[in-house]
């Protein structure tokens, strides 16, 4: 479940009867880091205090402590950014993630060949975090790196995973407010996203049609573990002009094959085999025409 910063802060003040108690100072520090990470821009002490609804003195102490350990860095104007120490945590997480290790081994062992950008992500609240990236030879105007985050409702890998969550789980992850966009395309409401996720389940793969970057088209497929949960998503990114070509179809097949093999490596399998693209509807017969004629 994705909690807002206020909800996470409140979680630290729960009574013992509500379950395991959280340490308020740790909750506040992590919420502060989450806010800076999601904003991806420097923030002043006053702004952090206002957005987290905390006294300036408390936020000052949190920031000083995090700066001293390298998890924050202070700019010349006094504002704060995420510090380099967080990379060690990201690398440790990725190193301990079975699906990332299996993804790296997949290309050597299975012999899947593609010269396009291939990505592996996992869900982190309402975002995807990339834990594997093989950038292709064709420039897309966007370089994907391990640790990069994008909104799950826009990324093909995110939609591939969200499609196999319940409607309530999707609502909790992405929220109900107007959904943020990166380009002029993409689902703007939760209802529009749910319709797109239903279409993804029917055909077996997801689509990002220029919702992350103009001119870039991505196709994604979910990776399942032994319990049948969608634990990751694999995506391929190609130039939008290549979608309806033989090359585009090869890339779709490559990502579906990679997702199936990676699921098998984790002891899982998709609930339904991916379907081929739907054929054009046959012409309707005139009511007076007999069937079979």
C-alpha cells in the first residue's frame, strides 16, 4: 500500500494495539527522503517543513543528520538534495534481488537477441524503479539507468504489473487525483487507467505509446514468481515509426519470450498465455444470408 507523507508520519504514532509501533524519528527521516526523491529538485528547509507539517527545528535536525551521513547534500543556497550515499542502498537492493540477477543471466543463457533498449523494473508504490537496463544501439533521446524511477501508470513495465493487481490495489498505489503526465498522452484518470489495464490483461502485454517520451513506443510484459504474483516487468523501447513493421513485431515477441523465460527461472508462470494481435473483424453477413453459404 502506498502511503502519503502525512500517512507515513501518522503511522509512527500508532498505538501498540494497531500493530508493530514505528519509530517516529525514523519515519520522519524516511518520509523526508521520499519527498526529496519524488520531487527531484532542491527543496529549502522552510518548504520541507511546510510539506511535511513538521516544526522547522525538527526538519533542521533531520537534514543535518542526513547530510552528515551522506544521504542528503546541501546546496550553496541552503536547499537540500538527495546525497550520494543512497546509491549504496540501491546497489545493495539490486544485488539482493533474484529477478535482477536472473535478468542479467537471461541474455547470456537464453540467447535472446535484440539491439533495442530492454528494461526490467519492480513496483515501488506508484512508481517503477528500474533494476535492470540494457540500452540499445538506436538513440531514443532518453537513457535508462538502474535506479531510475518513473510513474507506474505511464511506463510499459509498470502497466504490465498493475494489470495483474486488483482494482482496489491499483487505486491505493496510484491514487485518485488527476494522474500526472510526462507528455500530452497517457491516462489522466483512474478510470481511464483501469480500462487500459483491462486491455493489457486481454492481449497479454502493455503499451506505452509516447507517454514517457515523444517518439518512443514501449511494450511490456509481467514477470511472475512461484506464487503467481507479478514481481517485475520487462519492457522494450523502440522508435515510434517502427511499431507497425516486422522489426516492431520481433521486439514484441522478444519481450514476451524474455518475460516467460524469466518467470520460469523464478518458478512462476503467467495465468494466461499472451494472445496474438486481434485480427480485423470479418464483414457482417446480411440477415438473409444463410450460415455457411
